[in-house]
């Protein structure tokens, strides 16, 4: 041991001496050394601020709808406060403007636009009074603390301290009471975030173990975004074990009331006034909830012991490993040596990266079981088939109290498939929580890129859901589907995930469901049609799209659907021929879908050069079909036409060409339109736009970074021939529209969509076309970023010692890939999938880098996205 210790010290001293000798050298020597360094994880959880996005943004008026709850990466359990919301703000269970906590609950969604979950309601108190869903004990901010995997708060008045931590499927509580004789813990099985009044007591259950060691029961999750989105209420079963005994049952304590509430009172001593509670949940049964905690001889439980600190440390270690996927050199420094601005920007980045891993979430139990998506049709008293909410969207209360139908129990082992090599494939974990319209642009490609194993299981989960309910879901929450936005967005989730690295799932079945969804107007998940307008959609409406190339009176749905047609075609073209054959897909199907990727042209008004709704096709007396007229004054859902205009990146060159009479006038018109959107002057000499000009809210005609349809717009400048404008805009947005304040996100995070945008924008690569494996290039915002690929290879970003975000050196003057000059503003994934070095020379003033027409990125259904430019460059190329 002494010899090893001496050797280790000598190695450390030699390394330190080498670092000191190389310190005076800048550029290639230092950067080459950094590129060669093996991965060594730094403590990064300290740079995560869980309160960013918990308050309302002053420009958009929307909260990030995030919570400082305790959660693991992709964990079902998201354990924290359930506060009262204001409108849709606070839909994630937390609103920073509030300093009262009505109750704690085991589950919340990360950044949703609609509220949901908040089940297994519990609250420690010093009296036997019941939970009030509208009010609760107060706290001071100085007595609240949160970090990844851990939440703590001390209540005023009662002086009770609550600490929460989590595993994937279980939560753990440490309660410290001020008075041993007033140690109460209340549960209310009826309450959830969507239904604060509580469901009828006959829908839920509570049972105290005769020995007084545990409480179990059944609670309800109300339909997501009811009455507009989901239909069915869902059960959540739970099992809670205590490490301290209960006092004898009495009239008001330790007895379940007819309303399915209970006030537990613990029998504590003077020496130890703490209580540990560990809680497991399941969509299947109380037995499975208990199994998730304790395990048995066959399945390992996630928290069989009683060490709160061990579970908390495991959570911190798990998060730290995920965060080290992207290592910023500055973050490895001693925090005391960082400037305030450096620390601020590092915190913004890692707080965003943390949120990227907040969903989708684990749904299967440790034994692989979960509640199926398959819903049999229900008949009313007269025998008429009905679906939730009994075809009545107007009565929200009726939806919230809809009975929970029985469902089959599914199991991951039931969904094996034949892989391309003839072997049998399967998946380990079933996931839910797919906010598909929001995440297909950013989060899905990112997760496939950095976590392909988990992303593959997520895609297999979507395939399993499709086998259960008929086709891919729209917004998969637990075991229910919801229409939250238009389009069959799961298609692009699956296609994009496959393109960026998630390859291990049932491709043949996916192909089959792609074909059914894109050609059969009756394709549906339970009662929700695959192609849709964001609400109840008829067979005739879908047929109109399939036949005529647009949804009547629904330009947004047409644009969304053209994106998914492109995604379907790209996926089907890229998978093995055997999977295509098994899925019943033909080359003609793929060609038809590529053609439909241009359906956006049917809602593009050539006269006004804008996107518009248009009336349905009519047939004249001669039997000739005529597209309906365009309509004026239309409403674009959650945004305006200028923001939707650039939402379909797969067709930007064609879109730009439609703006002029030739390529030159078209690009000029595109620049004018983009500069108007971003409030810029052509030469970038005007005043820098304000945060409000970049985030004006849903009805703003200027840029609205707070919602997904506008995410890609800054990079449209690359296709319009002025990458410098994109570089200017992106640095400004990152600087002005994101902050470390509670209102520091410009809009809802939408299960990681917005924070994934932040991460990509910081890296300077963005997946403009989710179904095509490649990136639009912009400026990396930090000098010295190591991006670790799943294969252990490093992709290294360097900017010559200056940082765009910290030193305001935002313009690219030159870019090299592995030492060779790179030409083009499109970077195919294949060029960096095994790591490499991206070295940039930056400038404080605008440059002409990437502007040449010959450097226009690939575009359109026929584009070759494996190349950096749309057309081959003349001369000998040295690009690697």
C-alpha cells in the first residue's frame, strides 16, 4: 500500500508539473492536451438552481411551471409541494410567489402547460385537522432549500421540518417535529392538483396496517388538461411505511374517515422527534407499490432500508453523473475563483441540463408491470357506446369525476420483437410522460444523442402503447392519451430519436403504425385520431388532408402534419428493408409521404406571402375540384403567423424561394421578414432588442422564444445567407431571456423542451430537422466544452480563449473540424458521432462566415443531409 501511495503521489506531482509547464501555451497545445484527457467527473450538482422556472416570466406572463421537487433522472416520483396555481401558472405544482404549502404529493410533471398529478396528498402538522387544498402552513424562503434529489422546508408556527428525497419509483420523507406530542401526518386520498375539491370518496381507498407500521391505498389522477385534453381518470396505488409507531387509534387520529382521510399521530420520545416515511407508488396495485419499495426474493426494491441520507446521496451521485455528460471547463474550477457572471452563466446552463432529464418518466414497476393504455369502449344505460368525458367537453367537473375503468395489466416482457440480425429484442423499462408536440424539436433528439439506451426503451414504450390502444399516443400521461396540440407528433418523436441514436426498438411494428397513421383516416389511439387538429377530429377532416393536402380552416394543423409526413418518410427510408417489409410499407408509400412533406404550400398564400387558413375543397359543375379560398384574420394557436412561419425547417429553402422572383430577391425578402421578426436592422447596427421584443407572448407579432413553434427561427438566417444574424440573435436571447431568477425561463418548460433548446443553443448546434441526423451551426457560448458521447468519445468545443456569452465575442470567423477548415453551416451527425474537435475563431464584429450561396445548407424532402451543403462545393475538399 505504501508503494502504491508513493506512486500515486508521484503521478499526481508529475501531472501537476506538466500542467504548470504547459500553462503559458495557448491554442493548439493546451487544447490538444484537454482533448486527450479521459473523463473525470466534477461536482456539478452545486450549479443547479431548482428555483429557476418556478415563477412567472415578466415578459411572456407565463411561468416555467417547474418545481424544486425531489426527482431522479426520468424518475416517476417527483416529490414536493403542491401549491395553488394562478390560471395555468403553477401547473407543475409550485409557484414561487406563494409561501404556503397546502400539501406535499408524490408526483408532478416538469413544466406542463396544464396542471395534473399531485396525488398521494400528505401534510405534517401539529394538530389533527384535515388538509385544506386551498390553504396551508406558511414558510420563510430562508427556511427552504432544494438541490437535485432533495427538498427541505421548515414551517412557521409548527416549526416542523420536512425533508424529501426520491428513487425512480419511491419517495422518502424525514419529518422533524418540534413537539413529540403533536406529531401528526395527514393523508387525503381524494385530492389531486387537477381536482382540489377531491373526487368522490368511493373512487379511492385508505387502509392502516393493523400493526400500525404502514398505510396503503388508492388515489386518483384526474384526466390531463381536462376537459380539453385527456378523458380518463387514472388510479395510483401507494404503500407508505413508517419507522416509528403510531399512538393508539382514537376518534380523530389513526382512523380512516368516511371521506378517505386520516390523521396519523406518531408515538415519539423526547430523545428522537424524527419520523421516516418511505412511499412506493404503482399504476397496478398496492402490492406492486410495496414491491417497488421493499422488493422480494425475485425483484430488488428501491429502498428496503431506512437511511434517508443514503438515498439522498445516491440521488446526488446519479444526477452528477448525468450532468457530467456536458463538461464546461469553467465549471471544473474552484467556484471561489469564478466571477459572479461566470458563476451565473454556469448555473443557468446546468440548471437547464438538469431539467432535460426530467422526462419522459418511468411507469413500469420493478417487476415490469404497468397499467395498459388499452381502453375498451364503455356503454351507457341505453347501450350506446360512449367515450370519456361522455362526449361532453363543457362539464369539467363531470370529466374530473369520471369513474376509473378497469384496465389490463401490461408487462415489458410481453413486448419482444425480432431485431435486424434475427435475434430477439425487448425493453427493460416502460416510460410515460411524453409531451410529444413540445419535445420532438429538442429534447427527443438530445436524449437519443446522450442516452440512447433509455431513449430506445422510450421508443419501445411508444410502440407498446400503440399495440395496446391502436396507434401512437399524442400526449401520453400515465396510461391515458390527451389531445393537447395538433398533429401526430409521436411520429417525429420516434423518427427523430432513431435518427439521433435510439436504434434498439421494434422497427417493424413502428413502420406498421407509421403507415396506418399516415394513410388510414380512422387510425387512432383509443378514441383519438392519429392525424388531428388538436381536438375532436372527424374522419372527413382527416380524409380531406390525405386527399387534398391540407386541413380546411386549420393552417397550423397542416403545417404540423407536413412536418410529421417528412418525419415518417425519413424514418421509413432509413430503417432496414426487412423491417419495412414486415411493417407492410412500400417504396410508393415513402414517396407519397415525401411528397406530402410539401403540403405546407397548400396553406401558403402566394399573394400575401403568408400562411393562412383556407376553406375546404369544392367541386364545380364539371366535377373539377378546386381548393377553397384563403381566409383573413385567422387565429394561430398559442402564437402568431410570423412565429409559425419558420416552424418547418425541413423546407426552408423552398419557403424562402416562394418569397421572391429569383434566389436573390427571395433571400432579400427572407432577410426582411426575419429582421422584422427579431427587431433587427440589416447591418446589425441598431440597438440590441429588448427581452420583451424576443418574448412578447402568444399574441406578439415579434419573436416569441417562450413557445415551441418559434424555437428554430433564429437558425433560418443560415438558410437565408446571413449566419451572423443568427449568431447575434442567439447570444442576445441567452443573455436577456434566461436568468437565475424564479421567472428566469421565458415560458413553460414543457417537460424539458425549452431547457433542451437552451442547451443546444449554448453548444452552438441545433437539430433543425428532427428526422434528419444533423445540426444547424451557431456559436458555442463557452470556450472549452467537452460533450461526452455514449460510446465514451469526446466532442470538444473550443473558441480560442474567449467566450461568446461572457466576453461578447459572438460572431464566427472560422471553424475547423479536427484541424481542417469546415465549409457550411450544416453539420451532419455522422461527422461527430465518434467525437472530435470543433475549433472556432470568434470575432466581436459581424463576419461573412458561411454567407456564400454555395454554402447554403441542405433542405427539402429530397435534400442530402449527410453533406454540409445543399450542393457540392467546387474544387478539392479537405473537410473531414
